[in-house]
């Protein structure tokens, strides 16, 4: 498969201000989506793509995340004694997913800065960056396709999704051109949160990247951009514009994505995921229909 060389980086150092007071003492990546913390979905996605080495960039309240992925022998023994195999399996799974490491971001200076904190751990190998605000349905492959594209072309690979042009201003948008014989697209430029009339396309950047180690050198010299933060987008823009570099390729994702970035989307994500589950859906779906009738 070849992807064992690829490490994953999950930035989890944001302040989560939209979810206060829930995030006062707990990182938003630990907010439960149905019955698993959001970050576990992301770790499982990386593990499913064959990545076994994951670096989580943490901020304050870091212990909740590292505790979650540590084994908890006393809890495991209790569940074993009770014969609760289902819950035991779910507890063990979170500590057996991958080799998980942690590094502190220090002060939150943007995604580019968070990625730069991974440099020592990642070294010279390519790596994936997975943002926890976007959960990708486990039935819809994305990361494996991105890794395959990166191994084929050596390009920086980003995930794109078609959105309603009226909402493109909420995303980074990609200017793209076709690649002959491929469903993927060459990214020629990136525009952060453009007005609808200025948007180069309705292809929005979602939070998945597979990057060559050369991105670190670019980030090192990237000046702070929007909000005084070092932006990963600015580094990707530079890679897209470099005629001699490996360039940037977009993989267009047409599957199911659940947004957990703000409160309403987070609630929608929980409802969608729970409705789809065999253990919860049969009870929840009829109730949802009745509830919707009453609205």
C-alpha cells in the first residue's frame, strides 16, 4: 500500500469559542458526536487509510484528548468483570487505533503555524492533515484517494467539495483546471472566503490535505496573513503558483461530510449520524418524522 510512510497530523488546539461554555474546560474536539468524541472519528479515518502514526497538535485543556486515547486498565477490568464486551471493545478500540503522539501549539497562531509544529515529528516524509471540523463518512473513501494521488504525482493534494455558489463565501475556494485522463483537478489558485461574484469556482476546500515535507520550508517563511495568523492556504497558494514545483491537485469529494464547525451544523451532524446507525436509527427515525410534523 505504501502509505505506511505517511504520518497524520490532527490540529486540535483551537479555542472552540463558538461552543462556550462547553469548551471552557474541554477542547471542542472532545465534544461527543453521538457517543464518540469528534476527534475519534478523525483518528479512525486516518487509521482506516493505513496510517498508524498520528500527531495531535494540542492547546489548553489537553489532558482530555490524551486521556481518551490512553488505555484505561481499571475501566477495562470493570467492563470485563461485568461481561460488557460491547463497551469493552469500544473503550479498547480508542487506545488501539494508532500510535498517537502529542505536541503543544503554544499560542494558536493559525493552521499553518500548527502544521509547522509537526515538523520535528514528521521529518522528511509526506503527511496528511485532518481537521476535526469536517467528519467524513467512513463509507465514503477520500483520504485513501488523496494518498494515492500524492504517491502518483508528488503534488500537495487538497480535498474539494462542490457547494452552493451562494455559500462559497464561507469557505476557501479553488481555481482549477482539468487534468487529462483524471477525475482530479489541478489547483491554480486559492481564494479565502470570496464573495460569490469573485469566486473562481464553487469548489470549496474541506479539511483534508496530503502534503510533501517541502511545505515546511514554505511555512517557515510565510508571513502572517488573515487575522495575523500563518495560513496554510498561503503556503498552498505559493506551491500552486510555482511552475517548477510539484504543484497542487484537488480531489473532488462527492460523499457524505458532516460539519461540526458551528452549533447548528454540529447538531445536524449528530442527527444524521445517529439516524444512520443500526443501533439508534430504527428508534430515532420514526420519532424524527413525528417531531418534524409538529414543527
